[in-house]
């Protein structure tokens, strides 16, 4: 398979991810889920995603659509990169196994559909405040946080520019 086809093969819809999830779970793969905008990919994102992948065998990213990013109230110019561009860049990372766009304000519906073994967010969240905490823990999964790499954020990059 060409490298480009490998990238595209990591992009799923909410409906199409269910088939691969069933296969992974039947093969005893430990599913890790995280979500975010990942607007301008930087070292902090890459290290965060690599650490998330270390918590299991398959890493799924719930990626905010452009519309859902705008509703987050970051800034009127965000996202800088559109959802398709952000998804392809994330797909190029070896630690990422699947990317699913979600248009809702939170990824709760997607998390409830995936029901990962491990749900991960940044350490700026309290565990019980993480969207999907209840669904994952009630299903026997874990919720974990990962520390950020100091000095790296999309906002700080935009401020420098």
C-alpha cells in the first residue's frame, strides 16, 4: 500500500470506525482515545500523542470539525488549518491509528460509541471533569491525564507569528 493510501486509511467516519473497532477489540488490542483540535501541530501535540499511544496498542483521535472549533470560542480566525488538513497531518504520525471527525460541542457521543479502554486528556483537566469519564469508567475503562510539554501551544505559536 502506498504511503498516501496508508494516511487515508486512518481516516474514519463515526459509522466506519465501528467495524475496525470490533476487529481490534476481538484481537485484544487496547484502545486509547483522545480528542482535540490539533490546529497547528507542534512538539507538544506530538509528545502528548506518543505518550497516549504508550497507554495502549491503538490510538484513536476524535478531531473537532471546523464548525465545532469555531464554537469553542478560541478566536475568530481558528481553526487556521481546515479539518481535512488537520486530519491528514495527524494521520502522518506513526503513533496514530485512526482519526474520526466530530461536529458536536463535545466528543461524548463518539466516546460512548468507541468505549475505549483508556480515555486521555491533558493534565489541565480533573479526571472526573473529562467528557466521557462516566461512560468509560462504567464500562471498566480508565481515564488518565498527560502533562503538557512546557512552552508549546498553538496559542503561543500564533502569538509569535
